[in-house]
C-alpha cells in the first residue's frame, strides 16, 4: 500500500512545471517527499501548485493518511527565535550601559518569542488539521452520497 500511496503523490508532484529534483525516503513507517524547485521561480506560486496537485489526489489516498509540514517550518523558526532570544538576553538581564532603559522591551520581545513558537508550530497546525479533517469527512460523505 505504501508504494501505491507514494507513487501517486510523486506522480502528482512531478506535474509542477518548475520542479528540479524530487527525492523520496521512507523510515519507520513514515514517508518523506522533498521537492526542490529552480532558483529563479516564485516559491509561493509553486508551493500553491504543489498543494493543488496534492489536493487533486487527496481523495484517492487512504483516509488515515496525514500530511505534516512541521519539519520544514521547525528549524528556520526555531533557530531565528533562539538567535533573537540569545541576542536579547544581555539586555533583559540588564547588563551593560543603558541596558535598564531597554530591559522592559527585551523582556517583552523574549516573552513574545517564547509564546509565539508553540503557537506557530503546535497549536495553529493542530487547529488547522482538525478543521481540515472535518471538511474532508464532509467532502467524502458528499462524494459517497453522490455515487
């Protein structure tokens, strides 16, 4: 079954016009497909095309199949936030000349990063997943009812 699922996904993704390389790897029951695009293309437009291709074949895939994109979002957001937090720590602690004036701002920014990371990486994707699962169940019910 894994070959059938991944083959249909790979075939759908290969239809994106500016695709340069398509790599697939499986490990412990999960399967990862990486799509690399040409450098001179609009990345947002091609991401929408990729999503549209996947959405076209979504109803042909097993209903318990899940798509996760957290691995693509985790490292850039985490490293950016950690870099900013580490850079603001001396101001938040109050070390250095004039640091007392910037201390409240540094504490607020660090708190914002600490709150934003779990929201962006865990809570919002979970809410979106729950919303889309409900929509998919309604659509599959409509398709079954039409047949």
